[in-house]
C-alpha cells in the first residue's frame, strides 16, 4: 500500500509541474521540469527510505517530504544548467550566423574594391609612362609629375586605411574562431572558417595593389 501511495504522490508531483510549465518560456520550463522530476524522484526514494527506517506511514510521509525537497533542489540545479546551456547554444548559433554574414559582406566589399583598384592601376601605369615620356622630352613641367604623384599617394592612404580596418577585423575573427564551442554546428563553423580564409586572400590582394601604386609613386620621384 505504501509503495502504491508513494508512486501516486510522485506522479501527482510530476503532473503538477508539467501542467504548471505549459505557459512558461523554454528556460523557465526546463528549470521547472528539472525541479519536478527531482522532487518526484526524491519523494519516492525518501518515502521508501522512511518506510524502511520507521515502518509506519508517518515515517514514510516524512521521508517523502524530505526527499521531495532535496530532490527538487537537485532537480532545479540540473534544470538550470541545461537551461543555461540551451541559451548559450542558441546565442552561439546566432553569433555564428551573424559573423558568417558579416565576413561575407567584407569579402564582397573588398573584392569589388580590389577589382576597381586593379583596373585603375592599369590606367595609372599607362598615364605615368606617358607623363614620364613627355617630361623626358621636355614638354612637361615637373609640377604635373608631382600632382600625379600626390594623387596616387592619396589613393594609397585610403587603401591603407581600409587594409588596417580589415586586418583588425581579421585578427578579432581569428580569436573568436578559437573560442567557438566544439559543440556548435560543424557546417557553420566550417563556413565561417572558409570566409575568413577568403578575407585573408582579399587583404593580401589589397596589399599587392597598394605596392603597385607605391612603385608608380617611386617612378615619378625625380632623382637629384
């Protein structure tokens, strides 16, 4: 009879917690469910222990009450851990999605910028060669060379600012990638890693274009 009574008490405790969880958010419900399962299990085990020790219904009830309290506390802690892990996991998933989008945008921006810079460098090489030829023939003032040199130098400064900004983003991304939980979606982590590698290549290409412009500036510098 006592065992049937204890099972009934445990079932009622669990049922109450489940019904009470219906309108809760996921985190609160997880904690409540953990508390309910812990309390029900504790009540059953505590009641059995009380019966073994006291051999009467009073001891059984006391044991069940103590077991429910202890089990409920332990259940809450377990549920709280699971709830926090769920929240952390969801947060990391959102972070991954946002970072993948951000880095893809960086790459799109840099690829467009590098393409424009490469095309402009080709035009600049032709212009610089023409200016130097005309200057060598004595039909061009040195001020025109200086103007073109300053123009290219300004382009280099702008590109270097962009490079510094992207390099800073890249360093932060590499640090973040090292701290990502190993339980995360492998496909998303791989995608982010791939986008970061593309970003490295785009930054390297930006640097190459800058060096080409720097060579044009040097070629316009008159040797004394």
